[in-house]
């Protein structure tokens, strides 16, 4: 279904990227259909949701209200004050309950469609659980008196577990939203541009620390970006490892801000286990000293919060890999947390960094580089790179019974060739800090042989090598003969 025609609203110049998000938001608020419309805008903290929505209301003459944690009475009082300011009322309005408050909000759109943003919506529901039901009743059916006012209600929140259920089948608002927009982190290429980093190696290192969260450059390090590879170590020490800077404690705040998290000590231990390289539920349970059944709930909650992702193994259907979604959390648990005494009491980030830099490269940057390689395939590789359209990009494990071992495959690409979907297009190996040679290609060929012996169609599969340093001449010659796909940092950040 296509949207009704709407006027174009130029994106303000202060908003970096976010062209698609801005287009969806402006299309929603510009829809001329009569009656109320509802949208839900969510995303992890610090991604710029409020910045986007404030800009939207400024560009359209809309109403913006940012809720605070407090009682229902305080929330209603603050909302009444904001409505009075918006309407130039001589005295603050004093709604007695949310039914009355929603009537006041809807009255703002009696003459024309008006965007009405309610930010931090979970705070309001925490103070009065009846609010979604009252809102559902106010929206009503699209007929009769409900078509006389035209509010474009946008509910925004960062509590992903709550926002994810706001439109679920058990919610009063199920089926009511015309837009369900998730504001994600910037892609790794966009993040490099945002940080004004042109060296792809420096871009990977920086992204492995702060990811694509926009606020981490502006508010959290005050535009302090590494000026080059020779400044990266100093930048880490003066920002992320500096207890006086807000970035230092941000990872712990991200967990504390989630309302569904109860036993924070256990959740932090789960993060530490994953950051240390334990990616299966059994491995995580062993690392935290609990039974697998004891950590099923924390894993579920962290997935619902958007702080943990789970990826099925490409070759073992009964196995999945858990990964931390926010790079700063990985960095915190691999580097900051083990050195907190040294950092907070001795105020010696340089000493802590010298002890942790190797861990950072192996436990943080190496796996992060593998993740970026998978993202490159999913978002930037052209179909002719692998002879088909990539659809599913994961990692996997292939058993080698004869050698009594198994092989980890960093990048597994399945896709479409003609009318056939799910074809194995490529298996690949990623090495951040190693020049790759023909031996890596031979290993991939061996794995393809193992897969073929299991009856898997490998006739379309192309071996791929991803390197943060480069390739030997012999491997480059093999690629020129069409025997392998090679992806270096230049291609990762600028090629297809």
C-alpha cells in the first residue's frame, strides 16, 4: 500500500544522514487523510531520535513534549504547561487525567493535521498503565466524530523491550499505528564520515569502540576525534578510559536504563562472557558459573532490549551465536571493567591501555572486523561480486570428522541465483591484522569440500578473503584468475 500524496519537507542541514528516516516521518505527518494517525518511533539510546523529532516539529509547527520520570500528577501538570505555551493560553492548563489530557492534545489538531510528539512515552505509562488504552479509545474507529480532529501522534521511547511490545497482539494499540520506525545506529561507512575519518584502518578501530551512535561524538567527547592512527591510543586514553568523561560510564548506563533488567550483576557477567569470546548459551553459562536454564531469561531480556543479537549458525541448525549489539559495551567489558581499580583510583589510563591493547585487538577489533565484513556483503556488495544477490549473511561452523576438529567460517553468504533462493554463494575468512596468503584460500577450499561431502550444493560458492592489511601476490593472482574474492579496507569502505 502506498502513502497518500504529501508535501515535501526539506531535511534541516544540521541532521546528518537519516534521509530515509526523515522521508518516512515527513510522509506520515503530511498525510492529508482526516482523523488521527499514530506512529511509534523507537531505537536504542543516543541514536538521535529526539533530535529528529524536535526538528520535525520545528519544521511543521508541531507540538513536542518530553516526559520525565515522575508521578502521573507531575506528568499531567508538565504536559498542561507545554500545551498552554503552544497555544499561548494565559494560564497553565491542568488536566485531571489522561483522558482529559488526550482531549487537549487532539484539540491542537482541530483545524489541520498537527504532529504531536510524546517523547519518553514509557515514563508516562510507568506512571499510569491505562494510558495506551485511553489513547486507543481516543483514536477510535476511523469514522464519525473521530474524523473531526487530525492529530499525528508520534510516540517515542528508548526502552526497546517496552516499545517493541507497544504494537504487539496483546497491546491496546495493536493495529493502530501507520508507522513503526526504528532509528538504528549509523552504518559503519556513514559513521566514518560523521567522525570525519578518511583512513579506513582508523575508521575500523574507532568504530570498534564507539560504533555508529551519533551522540558519542558530539555530547560525549565534545567533538574530540582521533586525528590519525598515531593519535588513536591517546584518544582512547583521554575519552573512553577517562573517568572524568561521560563516555567512560555510558556502557553501564545503557544497561541500568532498561526497566526489564533486574539482577544487573548477572547481566554484566553475561556481557563480560560474550565480550571474552563465549557466543553460545552453554559457553556463556559456563563463564558466569550458572546453568544454561538460569541465563535463558537474561539472554531473552537483552535481546528484547536490543543490546544482544542472536545469529543462527549457517551450518548447524541447533546452534546460535550471541553477540553484543553495541560496540561500546564490548569495549567496556573487555577493556574498561577489568581495569576499573587502576582507572578510578590511580587515574592512569595509559598504564591500563598498555596492559589491555592486545586484548582490544584480539577480543574486540578482530570480531568487530568480521562483523563489518558481513555488513559489507549485506549492504554494499554488488550481486556480481558473488554471482548472485546476497540475501542471508551469517557465520558458521563446519565439522571435520577426519581431523577431529571443526572450522569456523567468518562470512557465509546465501542468496539468489536466477529463481533459486538459498544458494550458497560464498564462504569467507576475515583477518584483521594478518596478510592473507594462498594457505587461507586452501583452507576455504577444504571447507567447501567438507560441505560438498555432506550433500550441500557448493557449485556457486566463491571463496572470499577479507583482510585489514592485504594479500600476498600469489593470492592476488588467484583472485585475478577468478578463484577467490578479495576484500581489503579500501573495498570495505569504498567499493562494491
